[in-house]
C-alpha cells in the first residue's frame, strides 16, 4: 500500500480574515482544500470552503461576532476533523514583515522572539500572525512550521532604494524601505517566466492592485524598487491606507486636533485612502458605480489611477525603460476600466492597450502597435507559500522517493 501523499497547509492571516489552503506536496503542488474565515470581529463571521472543482460552501455561519483567538480555534478544530489532515507534513505562514530575511525560515523560539520584537513595525498584522503560529504550535508541536516573508522578494533592491533620508543612527535599528506583497510578486515572476521567459529577464513593472496596493520594478528577475516602504501604509493610495503623505501632517494634526500617535496610526491605515476621499466606500467597484453622480467618489477613482500612472512612469525611469507591465490582484485582474485609465497617456512609454482584449480580461491586453507587453496575471499567494515550503523542506523529493 502506497503511503499517503504528504500535504502542506498554508495560512494567510489578515486583520479581519484568515485564508487557508491545503496542497499535496509534489513538484507541482495540487490544491485539495481552499477557504477562509471572514468578518472576524464583526457579526456574521463565516467559515467558507471551496473544493478544487470550484464548489463553494459556507460550513459555519455565526450570528454573533468572535474575536481572532476564537476564529483560530474554530479553523483548527475544523481542519483537524478533515481526512487530509492526517497527511499534513508542514504549515506555511505568510508573515508580512521579515526584516533582513532573504529566504523562508523554520519557525523556532528564536524566530518567534524576533517577530515579537518587531511587532511595532507592523502592529496590524504581526501580532495576529504570531498568534496563528503559536496556536498551531501548541496543538501540533511536532509539525514543522515555516515563515514565508512578504519582504523577502525586495531584499535585492539596491542600497539607494532602501535608504530613508533620516538620521543615520536609525539605519542600525533596521529603519529602511522594505517593500511588501513579495509573495505575490514572486508568484507573478514565476508565472511570467512560464508564459514568456524572455520577458521575465527584462524590465518589468508589476502592479498588485487589491485592497492593499503596490507596484514593483523588476530587472533580470530581481526587485529594483517598490512603492511600499518601511510599512505597508506607504506608496500608492489604497482602500483605507493613505499611501505616501507629507510627514508634517502628523505634527500639524497633533497641534490642531490634539491627535495622538495611536489615533494618527488608526487614521492613516483604516480611515483614509479611497474611503477617506470618497467618504462612502473603500471599494473601487462601488466608487465606479457612483462616480457620475458623486463627485467625491469620482475624485477617489481619479486619484488612484493618477497615482498608479505616476508610479509606472517613475519606475520606468528607474529601470531605464520598460518591456512588460503586469496587472494583478482583485482590481488589477478584474477591472478593465481601471486598467484603461491607468494606462491612458502612457503611450510615450510604449504602452498601448487593445480595448477588446482589455474588456474581456485577456491574459495579454496590449495592442500589437505597443512596444510594451501588458499582461493580466491572477496572483496566488497561497500557492506561492506552498511552493516555498515544499522547496525549503524538500518535501517534493521525499514524496517522489516514497512513491
């Protein structure tokens, strides 16, 4: 009798949701389970699971709100009851901040201590990610856990792109530009290498446009620059985050509004961006539907597209030209209107869209007359985590040896 195929669990924890997936650990990981717990901390918390065939099922629907620890307990209890859990050989976690880590790392007491030490770098994500690791470690201490860092992809950035123009003594304390969305960018570059190996070696701009949004400049497969910096709050305007703002604003609001640092942190991360400008929604789909009758909604859409266009132009300058532009994540993958508005006026860079191809979200949406190939590539952070864990622990080789 053949031994069970080893599997890997991936965990992608956010502030109000936990996404998870289970993959068979082969050279080409095979998805077996995928789902999420959403609306954590709100009423109507759901445990939603979809199978590889795409069938979506709401398995648990709670009428009362539950906190993050309770949601973790709910998820682990459900996973432990699934037959595939017996074949679990490792757990991979998306960790937003990895400081100087340039590859995935085995979770140890030393690593956990390091992550606790840097929670001030990302107070919205790191504490919850640590709690997920500790909850699994307590219930299954013998199952190895691997941290996959969102910052790793950008460790190749040149020093000039990492520097912040503040007193040098802070550099020794780790204050620099790190960049995020690295797991998504790593996946996109692997996919670009699969569909167009030559393009993957050229000058590429990746646009991860979701609720959190950023862009990255890539040359010869390595990150050269990215819009997010020391924290995920910076860069392009996002759903509820400001993106780059004048640092003097903090002092101004402290003087005129008696705003504390904690309140300022709350404002720039959760009350600003598209939500702050529009006063009505953080979702571009809602804003597009209202823009003809709501000037504030139109302003929010215009600002998002204008800033994205500026980042593309600046990164083209940093790369010395542009060969490929890739759109990804929720908005980038699914909104022809936003892609068209971002690319409008960039013909001087060689960016020209085919409107019929763009309208149907085709994989290649650039016109034949454009010098730059413009692509739409759906991202998959969970699959990237699984690939990273399988490679890091050599699980594919173990599977092939035993099969």
